[in-house]
C-alpha cells in the first residue's frame, strides 16, 4: 500500500513538472508582440531635401531691371506692332506704316553726367568737348548736376558708352515705340497739347533739367523726357525716304549713310519739333549743347 502511494505521488509530481514547463514555454513565446511592420520596410536613411522651383518672372509693361554696370533703370517694351510715322509731319515721316518689333529694354532716363563721367574714369569713354551747358559754366563734373543729362556728346561717344555699359543705342523704330506706345499717340503722354508741366521745351527754363523730371509727361511704357530736355542719338543712319521701303519687322535703318538720326525735342525746341514721330539728323562727329542719348538692350 505504501509503495503504491509513493508511485502515485511520483507520477503526480512528474505530471506537474511537465505542465509547469509547458506553461513557461507558452508565456515566453507570447511575450514578444507581433510586429505589423517588417524591419526591412523601415526607411532609416536621412531625409532627402525637397527641390525648390522658383517661377520665372513674367515680363510685361511696368517690368524694370537695374544695370549692374552703370545703375541705370531699364523699362520693358513688349514685342508687337505699332504705328510708325505721321501723316501731318514732314515728308520724311511718311508714309505711316505698321512695324513689328521684338521685345526690348530701354533706359528709363537719358544718360546722366555722373554715368558718363564713370565711363571716362574707367577709360571706357573719351572726354567731352565741353564741360558747360547753355547757362552753366561748370555743368559736367559738377555734383550739383550729376543727375542731369550729359550733353556735348557725339554719336560715336554715345555708341561707345552704350557698349561699355553692356547695351547699345536703340534703333529709330525702338525709340519711337518706347516714346509713343502702340496706340498711335502723338506725344509720349498722349494727344493733349504740350505744356510746361509735361516737358522741358521752348526755352521756358532755358537749359536742361533732371533726367527724371516731368512725371506726368512719361511715355506709355514709363520713360522720362522722350520729348524735350535733350535730343537723343539713335542707332540708324538717316535717309529721308527710308520709310518708303523700310522692313516691316525690326528695321535697322539704312546700311550706309552720312548722317545719323536724332529723336525727341530738346529744351530749346519749339512745339513743332517734339512729336514722337519727328526725325532730325546730324553728322556723327558733331556734338552740341542739346545732344544727349539713352541706351537699349535685347532680352
């Protein structure tokens, strides 16, 4: 009887040991929670930079840029057609014709004494033939008149300056479009008759004024003093009959000639010489008290 009891006890203990071991094995397996994400799918690399796309500015009327060379502000003239010439003007302004021009930039103001002096100081330009203006003995080189238009500059000096500044002289067609826009206006400001609040002309002041004068007299595109102040050299050779057979797209003027075109009236011009279609001319080596210029550039 005693042996039977001991055998039973031994078998019970063995069964308890097996049950305990199984319980422990089951708990150990269940203590590791199942993963919903595979280790191989986890991105452990550093975050990649996102490329920033800067949109290209849309150019249009009112767009401006600043020249790094001489600090000039240039205004944008969009591509397109405009009406060139005048039926009521001189014979060299006829026939009136439609011209297409590629887009271009043009100086908002005439080149100043200060800007031209910087070109001379950098040995890019030659000295002027005179440092005076009509009423000022010391005009060029005088800080008081730094922002006034340079005068006594011939065509060659104007051309060289624009090249030094990374630009060029405007063509005659570019100058006229920048002055009158595409709506056939007579003057830069429109069709209203000239007066002393719009421009410097008719010897009312008796000399030049600052290049950014006459805000209400600006052109359709925003250019100052395209009527009055100083007459401005342009690229073209002069030909009285050029309009009769000039190209209808981006005309550059005659291939050869003896004289160059000047555009815009001056401080001493009468009312007949300031319409935007008016043409004048002179020898490229001549420099006078009312000759100046502005530059242009292609996009």
